[in-house]
C-alpha cells in the first residue's frame, strides 16, 4: 500500500482530488471557527488521514493530497500550544515526498499555497479573534484580513516547493541536498515576524536549540530539515528494500542529531547559572489588568491600582527583591507626567515610601511635535528610583502595525475610519540600556522580542540581561501566549543572556541563558499572581551575538543565488547534459 503511494507519480483523479481538497478546506475552517479558540483542532483533523490513505490506495485521489494534509496535521501537532514532543524531526518529511512526486512548478505552487494557508490559519487563529474582539471588526472584514495574513505567512511553502524542485531539476545538486537548504533560506528571508519556522518547534527541548548561538534560528532549522529529509529517504529505502539508501540516510540523520545534541549537552553545562556572577532578585507582577480603561473611569483605575499595590506588597514581603517589574498594560500612566492618571503613580510612590526598591514600569511619555499642536506619546519602559526620580527610560522602537500605528495613514486616511482602535504611538530611535540593581539591562517591549537583529544590537551595547514587558491579553489564552514566549527563549540562547519576561496575563517567566525555564519560575495564563527568582547577568558574547546570521546571510543565500544564476546559463545546461 505505502509503496504504491510513494512511488506512483501519475495524477489518478483530478476531479475527486479537487473535491476532497474543497471538503477538507471547509471542514478545517468550520472547526477553527467553532472550536479553534479553545481547542486544538488537530485532534479532529488527525482521523481524516485514515480515509484519505484508503482513497489514495484505491487511486481515487492524488496521494500528494495525503502528504500535504499530513504536513498540515503534523505542523499543528507540534506548534507551541500543542507541542507533541520529538515529531518535529519529521516536520519536512511529507513535503519531501511531494517534491519527489511532482515536477510541475505550477502544481507545486498550488499545493504549497493550500498547505501553507491551512497551516497558518490553524496556528494563528488568535489573529481572527483579536480582529473580531478587540478591534470590533465584523465577521467578514475580520475573516478577510485573517485570510490575507495567512496567505502571506503560508507563502513560505508557496515559494519553497517550486524553488526546491526547480533547483533540483536545473542544477547539479540532488533533491535531498537542495530541499533543506532552500527551506532554511526561504525561512530566513520571510518578512513577517510570525514564521513557519522549524527550530522553534523544539522549544520544550532546549538542548536541541543550543546551536542557535552559533548558526541562528534558521541554521538549526536547516539541521531539522536535513533530518526530516533523511527520514523520508529512510522510509523510501524501507519500501524499496534498498539497504544502501537506508544506511546512508540514517547515517546522515545520526550525524545531524549527534551535532545538535552533542553541542547541546556541552552548552547546557557551559551556560548553567552559577554563583560566579552576583544574582539580582526580581519580582514580576502579573495583574491581568483590563485591556480598555477609559480615563474617566476613575473607579476601575482605582481598583486596578489597588490590585497592583496588593500584589507588589505581597511579593516584596515574601521575596525581598532587588527590583519590582510591572508588565506592559498594567496601567495607562505617565511617570514623567504625574497628573495623567495619578492613581498608578501613587502606587509606585507608596511602594517606595515603605521599601528601598526601584520599580520598572511600562508607561507612556507625552511630547508635542514641533510642526504640530497635537499631543503625541511614546510607549516607554521606565525605571523609577527609590526616591521617586526617573533615572532611565526607553522608548519603544518597533511598533505593532495596525495596533500602535497605521502604516500609510497619510496616504490612505480611510484606514483610520476602518481601524478606530489603532493608536498613534511614536517610535523611538535606538535600543537603550536601563540602569538596574543587576547592572545594565536591555528592555524590549512586546513584540520587539521577535526581531533577533534588534535584540542583538541592544545586547552588544553591554546588557547583562534582557527584560521583556508585554501584554498578550488581546489575543486569547490558547495559542498566542505560548508562541510569544518562544521568542524570548530564542533570544536568550542567541545572546546567552537571561530573559525576564513580565506579562499582564501570562506567560510571565524567568529564562536562563540556556533557554531553560525552571518549574517554579513560570506563571499560568490568566492567573492574577506574582513570580520571583534570581537572575544571573552574563558577560561575554556568543558567536551569533557578535556576527549574526553568518551561515544564512553570507554563505547559503549567496551560494544558492549563484547556483540559480548558473543554472540559467546555456553553458551550464550543456555541461549538465555532458555529465554522466
């Protein structure tokens, strides 16, 4: 049965295949809209593989559909909110079989687009609920934007499948060599910060991620892709009873796994927190503050402020921290403008009147632009010293489009009518280190942590640790908090710096320089709670921290580009025809 599925290349029944694709697509979106907010729909879709396999065996549908839907199911099973362990090593195996069976660039583009869109809609369904909930879009506009973003995210596969097949057909490299390289290069250059990357799927096994400090996130994805391809070749070898292929494929997979886990074991020991550096004890406040608090709603502001005070006092009395950290969204106030929403600043003053402890807050800083009478503001991270003086403040540099600002608003004023909830926050100009009791710290606000080069540039200014202030309550409880946390883990390993992640509604946590989160250093989602622990600031820089993505940016991408250009030249084509 399986032998026939893998080796047969003819398209047995195009009409029935199209019908099956349509049915699977409709079922996928029905499941997402009905259950996606609270349940992982992968467990509803997994049983559908059985009838698909039977139909493919009887030549009723194209087996490529089985492999593509298998990829959709597999990726949703390993995405952070589900996190089935170990099977991420097979993440590219189904698509390799698709590449073996199809040579048509057009068909591969279509299959890649369908697969990528269904994966993206399944993994980022929280986007639809944020648009329809917080932004109060109607169903059709919210669903349309959700689909548009999913198409952009899924374009990873739309590009990967045709490009890998084309290079294998027109260059001298075999498909099994081209496939993992093309995957890693496309992953690296995808512009959206919400990726379909492979290596982050191993977040729950930090030992497998340690090479990130040398070759970056996409470099480790290259190794995961190589192992996936080797397993695909092993399966082919078993079906064909080709023992030479089996031995070679398993040897290649073993070499990659030894490299990943061998270096990982060394790094886990090398960067284990120790008493060599003086720790700073931090207290994180997770208040689950409401998303929208009107300035005139004095009662709600007082209630939220009292909750912040209660949580802060409890944590200080129990843990004696050196620094108290409030998350993004704890309260809309301005430490430099105490008359604006004074309820929150009063809490800071009460804390410091009783305890000699600085407080790190996310607040706003008002300013008036020279060419306008309109009052604007920055989103800032501010250290308020024990005497009430603001010592350091960082202005958020990378703003969230359509939430904190509207791209091209000047050219398309209608956007303001469509998105009235979008703010007009000003962007800062560069990373700034904050002077804290633990030494210089790099603050990153919300989704700034998704950008490795930005965080790396800040760490290289001399930061001993990273503080990420965020508010994930906009996006629901099931998926986005888990996905967002992964990026803090990746930045910790890349730069070999511990990360203090303080969120409004979870997941607040303390991450060491190995990307490890201890069991008692993580807060549950939507729990009104506090978290305290020791953070060990680090010195020195990793290879990635100093040089960045050398492998992908300066080796694989230029090499792949040169190979593609050579493949277009007539003399290269003649050379390939002459080669045995």
